[in-house]
C-alpha cells in the first residue's frame, strides 16, 4: 500500500535536532552526576564536618564545598536548582533549602577570610534568603498537615547559629561591610522568633 505524503509536513534537519538533543542530555547527565556526588557526600558522613565556629549553639554547619568565584560554581547552582525542582514535598524542600543556607553561610565566611569582602557579603545575604525560603516551605508543609515539629526545632537552632557566625564575621569587616551585614543579620533574628512560635 502506498503512503500518501502530507504536503504541509516539512522535514527539518534531523542532524541539527539530534545534536540539540545530545547537548541537552549531556548537560542534564552532568548536572545529575554533580547532584549525586554531592548528595552522596552529604549522606556518607553521619556528622557533617563542622566549621570552626563558637560552640555556644549546638548546631553543625555542612561543609560549603565549591566557593563562589570558582569556575565550577555555576554548575553547582544548576545542580541546586534541579535538586529543588525535583523535590515536590514542601517539608523535604524546606530541609534542602536549610542545607543550602548552611552551605552558603560557610562559603560566605570562607570568602571573607580570604579577603573577598563584597563577594562574601553577597553570599551571606543569599544564605539568609535561603533560610527565609526554608521557613516559608516549612509553613506550607505545616498547612498541609505534615509533622513539622522537628524541622522547626532544627530551624530555630540553625537561625541561632547563623546569627552567631554573622556576629563573629562582622568583626573582620570594614565599616561599610559591617553596615551591610547589619541588614543581613535581621533575617536569622526574625526567622528565629518565627520558628519558636511555630
């Protein structure tokens, strides 16, 4: 039986389509590899390495890994976005955002210790915005009837630790840097109060 050709159907360049598909798949596979390597390292140790911070708050910060300014850092950001996108549950998303907040806090501290004040303060600001997003997702999880008690207890301790680390960092900054950090410190202070209430 002879096939009838559709006059409206146009054959596009199959080689170009194939190359685009291969490129997209390669990027996704690379992002997945980075995600699973990082996720495996997080799961491999029962106690994540602690950053040298005052011991008054019993909370350990995850190792920050690749720092902003490194040529691989954009890949880390892509991995983090994919990770969040593939985490539909609000409580799990809140826990992931808290992990990102802790890592950014450690990264910001490390950058300031290396003399990169502006980049360090920007990174610290992002850390506290992740902390705020974790709070928002925790609230959503609570509204959906999930048991969020443990999460909010952890968030309370985390926000205390963030305040503590930020206060410690403030002493190493210029006057302009101290003013900028004052705005950043408002986030964990507010989040601490809200986590206590929740």
